[in-house]
């Protein structure tokens, strides 16, 4: 499995390292060259498993799964997800760690709502991660995400987006 990690800050580098140590091929990208240089220093011994990429397009062109580590703000997530949706192959699963946002909202802004999930919790061996799904999320997307987490030594629980009932209620109310 080839993983694209967008954002080479502390969390992105740690995730890229964990993926590489689990035997996955990783493409790591960041808009800030200094972060990529730092990642190169920290991941030096894993240069065969981690490729440092200069653009989002280069990072996602072969990705089976992409995880963004941009700030957990709606505008930032929408901007990067718009890029990822346009540049990644149609098969690519899009994941985002977020404590505050709705996967239903993010997925609805893509052409691949069936291939979108949100991750909540520490992405580290021994941790349990909540996989939040939108109404459209496919079983294959959940399988791919679970395979990634299993490879990282994480446990997981799959849940529907907790914001979904409120979003549906608001949508129904606006239609009246």
C-alpha cells in the first residue's frame, strides 16, 4: 500500500515514520521546504520507504490512501481536500485526523464521498482510533483504512459521523 502524507510537521513526520516502519511506501509532502528538510534528517535511514515530494500532485499520483495533517480548521481542510480530490487517482482513499470537523461535510465537497473517512484518536501502536464514516463511505474504504491501522498496530472502532443526524435534520428543516 502506498500512503501519501500531506504535511510534514511533527504529526505528519511521526505518521510517515510509523507507516515506513510498518513496511508501507510513503510519499511525504509539505508546502514548507524547511519541514521537508527536517523530515529528511529524521527519516534518513528510511529513505527507501519514504520519498520527500515537492508538490501535492507528486505525492498523491500513486497513492492508495492519503492522510492530510493540515491545521484542523474547516477552511484549511476544504482547501487541501479540494486539491487532493482533483489530483489523486479515483481509487485513492482520503483520510483526515480531526477532533472538530464533520466527515460528512468534508466528503460532500468531493467527487469521492464514498472514499472519505475521518480518524479520531492517537495514530500510534496500541492506541484505539475511531474511524468516522459519512453516509456514502463504502465498505472497501473502511477495509482499506482498517488495513492501514492494523499495519500500524492500532485498534479501531468504526462509527457513523456523530454530526450526521444533526446535518440531516438541518437539511430536512431547510427543505420545508
